[in-house]
């Protein structure tokens, strides 16, 4: 499986560069199967966005995404004021869990830049 990311009407295969202390924006995640079809997340009880510092392994974000459409595999996350409080290189993933299993989909690395 893979995740297609949509931010500001632009489509990405990984989370784009973000900026420290930025908040109030929404990122949509569309889960796709190996054939690039929408993956039904209807049996998923929870979808978490996890962003972890590559070097220190400190968890920056480990929060629940809102499921927008189970059948189209779409969920979203609105970044809060306290989410992007440090800069650096981070590893990103969506973690989905149901009553019987838990699995993660890597979204690669992203850069969180210092505000200028």
C-alpha cells in the first residue's frame, strides 16, 4: 500500500516540506493499494499520523486523523499550533488499526524548516 498526500491542492507521494510553528492547515491522505486503487479503510477503527525525528527518534506527532471517506481510503489531519514546534528531518507514517490488526504505511521523510 501507499499514501497519496494532498496539501494546498497539490498532490505528493510524501509529506512536503513544512515550516516550524506553522498550523491551521489541513493535509489529506488517500490510501491506495498495490494496483493504485482506493483502499477501503472501513474496517479501520483508527488512523494515526506519526512524525518522528530521524536522528533523535523523538515523537513530534502521534495523533488521530479524521476519516473523511472510508470507501475511498481518505482521511485528513489539521495541524495544530503545537505540532510543528521544532525543525529537522522527520520520518512520517500512517498507522491504521482495527480490532484484529495494526499496520503502518511509510510516507518517507520530510523536512521541517525553521521559520524565517
